[in-house]
């Protein structure tokens, strides 16, 4: 038996995120990879931060929680939609979430939780048919989004907005892309 790199986008993301936390300078690296806290369109670092924050995590338990879900769901989605489309969805979700967060909340984001929520909601569209909304999507959206909405005002240093945005993008991709597959 040989080992196959079966999901290049998801596995590359996972390896980069692991590397970012494993490096001896991970605390500094995490701070420099965080999303921008303010809109600064003239600063080149602003654009990089819109995407790099999903690689930085607050610690091993934060990374483990995200990677377990991404490594469970991501390869299935990458097989269904293709590597390029999953990469595109991850980039759009990360960039748009960071941009909206910087415009509204003026805080920085770290971690791939928004990508997890995007994949969770997108995966519930795995068997979508014409003019039908899967009951699984309704249940998953209700449970995850409802849970995040009830926690949004907690001061727990968790970006519930990032989770909600990821779920919103996952649902949107499911509606837009699901009917074409």
C-alpha cells in the first residue's frame, strides 16, 4: 500500500497551519499572520492578512478543533467540487470574512473556523437536486447558525461573526454550485 496525497488543497492547508504553529516563532508568526483590524487599502500587508490569518491559530487545541473538521469534510468536498473550486471557495470565504470584520468590528482574526463552518454548510448540499432544499441543510444550518447567534454577544475572544460568515458563504456556495454538480 502506498500513501496518496488525495486532497491537495485541504492537505496543503493543514500542513501549512501545522507548520505555522509548530515553528519556534509561532507566537510572533501568529501575530503577523492575523487579519487586519482596520481597512488599509494602501498597505500591501493588508491584502496578505486577508488570507494568511486562516493559517494562524491561538494554540494546539484551537488548531486541532479546526483541523479535525477540515480533514474530515474537506477531502470529500474537494473530491466532489474539484481542487480549484474548493481553493476558490476557501479564498473567497477567508478574504471576504476578514474584509467585513475589519470594516465593522476593527478586530483581528486568527484561525480557520470560518473555513470549517463554510465546509460544514457546503457539505450538507452533497445531494442537492433541482428546486429542493435538503432537510440536512436546514437542520445543520439551524443548529450551527443558531448556536453562533446565541453566543455572538459573549466576550469570549471567539469570532462568532467569523463562524457565521463562513456558514453564510458555505450555504451560498452550496446553493450556487450544488445545482450544477
